[in-house]
C-alpha cells in the first residue's frame, strides 16, 4: 500500500532475465499445469484475441507477454512501457494494445516484439482499455480523462468531466461511451460530441465498467458491490459480492454473466438477469487485478498478485489444472481476524513486512517507523520522492491515506487510494507498527 514506485527500473531489469529464462524454457514444451507463469510482478492486465488462440498479459514488472493458449506457452516478451502495464485489449487479427503507468499506449502487431506505434496518450497512468467497432478502442486514465482512438492510434475524441481518476471505460451498443470514476460517477457520453453526458452518481468510488449487448451497464464498486444501470442512466439495482473493493471485472461474450474479482482473491460469477452468484472461483488469497473470458465463454482467465494467470472453467468455477499452494503465499495468515491486516491486504502483493522479505514492486516496509522516505536499501525510488524529507511515523502514514498519495506525495507513482475511515487508518497504523518492528 505504501508503494511510491510500484514498478521501479531496477526491479524491471532484474525481472528481464527471469522472463527471458522462462520464455526459453516454455518454448520447449507445454507446462504440466494450465497456469500461465512468466511475469515477475502482479499481473495487472489480461486480454484474449477473438480467435481464442492468443492472449496478452501485462504486469507491474513493466512487460507484456504474448501467449499461445493451446500449448500454454509464452511466445514473446514485449517491452515498450516505462512503468507497469496496467491495461490490455485485443484489437483483432492477433493485434493488441497495452496501456501503461507512463501514460502511453503501445499497439502490437500479431508477430514480433516491436510495437507498430507508441502513443503519448495521457498525462497520468492508463488503467483501462476497451475495444469498439471497426477496430477503434478507448482508454481511461488517472489524469481525469478518457479518449477514443482510431485503429491506427489517432485520437478521435477526448472526454473531460470526471473529478479525479477515471478507472473504467466501455462502448455502448447504440454508440457512445460510458466511463466510471473515483468520483463515484458514471458518465454516459453520447456519440454526438455536442451533446453533454448523462451523469449518474452512485454511493461509492467506481472501478471497472462493462456494457451488455442490451445496453445494461455493470460497474464494480469500492464497496464490494456490482451496480447495475440502464442505458439511459436509471439505477437498476446492486449485488453485494464481498466486503472489500472490487478491482477486476469482465463480461461473458453473450453478455449473460459478469465475473468480478477483488483484493481477497476470490472471483464471483454473477448471472446478470437474476443478479445471483452462480459460481465462485477460489484463488490463493491475493488480489485479482484482471479478468477475461475466452471468446466461447467457457473459460475465465484471472491475473493476480501471485504473478501468474490462472485458468478456470466458467461454468463450474473449477480451476483448470491443479492449484499449487506456495509457501508464504499469504503473508497475513498469522494476523487473521485483525482489522489492520485486512486493510493492508491490498498492499501485500507489492510490499513485504519481514527482515527476509526484501523489496518487490514496492519497497519493503520492514523497519518503516522512523525511516526517512525513499531510503529502503536497494530500491530505485523516483527523484521526486528522494527530494522529500518525510519520516514515516504513525502520523505520517495515517496522513498519507487520509488525503491520498497524489496530494501527500506529489510525483509519486503509487496508485491513488484513500482509507476514509479514521478507525481503519488507526488499525492499519497499529498493524504496521507491530508487523514491521525490527527483530
């Protein structure tokens, strides 16, 4: 959670060797399990080509990987972003686009390791991409805007209006776009740029959004609920999935089911017509950052904090291949039942707490109390953070999550997030004080 640079360059260099080794090994034969392993950090993005033969994943390790799904092997490691790869979308005929923490979009051909084009698209991290008709696609970013792009990457339209991060974007069947934001609004943008958007305010910050063929909108809430809205902006209902924020969302190809994942690692499959949870995919307990259905709707791909892509039977919720537990997979097991540990759970994929944990995508938090900002050994901090003089204490950590990283640490790459409850902030501080104490 205290993640000033969640994809540092030093981390990326170290992972390149591992990714290259994995690629060499994977091309020698299919793996025994159906998990896609190769990334050196949490898997933030998953996209599957409409032909069903190829997938592309993106990670906090700054790379994208193109996979051959029938064999379950990596075909190429792709690099074009200076920061985490947060979003991916299939453009058809084997082409993909990726969106990064660096605000850039890379368009990838069906073969090779060089992008067709790299676009400076936004002034802040891109967190969502979606495909539209005739090869068009759209992006959403933390600069408060969304944008519409031609198949070749020319900007066609820029959407302004959200007060803060835009976390999701989707095309409407009748034309136009819908965007979801941290400001708790959905904005329904007509195809005619001269017409203003319909603004729908919901009771929680909003993450990903999808639109069914009949026009119904489904959006993932930070309150752990799916919210359903009509194509005209009428709030139709909600479905509680869990007590923690939903951070990943996917719609089945026929539009009948929605898959929603959160920071605890489980994924609920919800029947859209009845709002009923028809299956639950039980993962290893780490955050699920990305979801995608196969083109036939029979399979779900989930990318998570355990640095792999898991494959699931979308009808039964069963894992395809064995789920192999890993030692230390849940670093918070010893703190079961503690509120502060639950608040911290979203951070565990990128931060360690113990003296032997070391740095991951974010610096280790071991010994953080009394430590000057940007001083964890071996971590490649940004110049903006190195210039600060903050010393981490209960007060400064609480303040960070009270007003948010962008306000407290200008220039940080840490995802914008706040802990709005004073009791939760205090619980987090007390947990960190205990869990990171030198020993």
